[in-house]
C-alpha cells in the first residue's frame, strides 16, 4: 500500500475547526438517531467517515477500513451509557449475554484479525452497502420474527455469537441487526432483546477494536493520529457528540411518530448504501 503524499499527511495532521465541526455534527446526529430509532450509528457513521477521510486525501481502500474500525470504536463508549439506562429498567438478560459473549469474542477476532485485514476496502464497501440496504428494507417492512423456539444450548449459542461478532466486525456495527431478530426468534421479549443487544455491543466492540489495532500495525500510509485502523480524532469527537445526544433521542422517541420516521430514515439509508456501492465499485 502506498504512503500518503506529504501534502495529504499535513492535511490530516491538522485538526481544523471545520473538521472538528464536521465530526461533532456527525456524532451529535448519529447519537440522536440511535436513541430515537433504536438503530446503530454505524450505518450513518461509516459512509460519512469514509467521505471525510477521502476528501482529505486518504485512499479509498484505507478510508473504508478506517471508517469501519473507527465506527466500531465509538460503540465502546456509546454502549456503556445505553446499557446503564437499560440495566436500571431491569431489561438486560445478563444470562444471555454470558452465553453469547464467548462466541462473540471468537468471531470478532476471527473477522477483525483475519478476514478484515485480507479483504480490500472496495469489497468491504460493497458488503456494507448490502448490509445497509437490508437494514433499510427491514425498516420499511417492519417485520418481526415469530418466536418459534428457545435459546439453543452451549454449542448453538457459541456459534450464534461467533456469527454475530464476525459479521459486525466487517461492517462496523454493534450487532443488533442480527442479535435482536435472533433473540426474538428464540422467544425473548423484544424489549429484553433490544436491551441485551446493547449489552452485547460492548464485547463486540472491544474484541473487534483489538483486532483492528493489531492488524493495522503493519499497514503503511495511515494518516497521523491513527492507532492501527482507528482514526483517533474521529473517535474522540464523534464519541463525545453521540454520548451527549443519545439520551435526548431516547426521550424524543416517546413524543415523535417513530414508525413514520423510520421509513423516512430508511430512504436516507438507501442513499448511503448507494454511496458505499459507488465507493466499492470505483475503488
């Protein structure tokens, strides 16, 4: 991989007021949407971070990978505040968290240490576009899986956790797009599934971030202030903004027509998916 040209390194090294504002707005917006609609901020963060990095001279392959890794790193902070709120209401099924966590860690490390590092950013961008397009379609259809069985045994939960952690690491998301439907299918009440998914976001994020940091150490051309594939300025500013507005979004959810808003947001997600397809096909 070629190193960034010197002028681009200078551009990335300078945390300008404009860049701070862009990152802060992204954090504030994704945090509010996450609280309002109950969706992970990664679906919004990854395309916008990709755009911000690309506009500052980072190559398309590296921009996509850093966007996914940085988005995942923010979940470490946002999941803590979210879990505290759910735990106070007694909604988190900690027994399920304990059963899924081992598989999640294994799957996350397998993805972030192995497959993520081997795949081109263009492939990851296309995969992300498919994931966002699928999520948008789910919002429009608003279909919930019917509870047809109970949680599986040890082998089944480890396998399920592995799939959740692995796929989450490839798209920079907290795993709710798989874990919530899976738990609902296993006869877990939907409010418990959502709360438990928020708790699972922490081990997903920690394990994947560890993999991104390790696998990114040998990569050349990373912009200044990077820790492996993690872009630290983006992480700090976005995380601060999202932690501030997530509780506001949760409060607004009780006063606003969330079902209608989800359909509007689904339309926006299709546009973001199209952008990532474009990055993948042109990268």
